[in-house]
C-alpha cells in the first residue's frame, strides 16, 4: 500500500516537474490538495457526529 502511495506521489511530482513546476512547489501543491479535503471533512462532519 505504501509503495502505491509513493508511486502515485512520485509520478505526480515528476509530471509537474516536466511541466516546469519546481519540485518544492509541486510538493506544496500536493500537500495543499490532500490537506484541504481532510480539513473540510473534519470541520464539517466531526461537529455533527454527536447526532449519530
């Protein structure tokens, strides 16, 4: 499982680098794209979990 996640991240970073995006910026973009849905799901769904 970890290998598949690493492969997906590495492929995405290499793809962005081939488009001219620096590596540090592509890592920042990936971190943002992954953390924003986690943040919104935790702030919108967890406060409503007391209703379950």
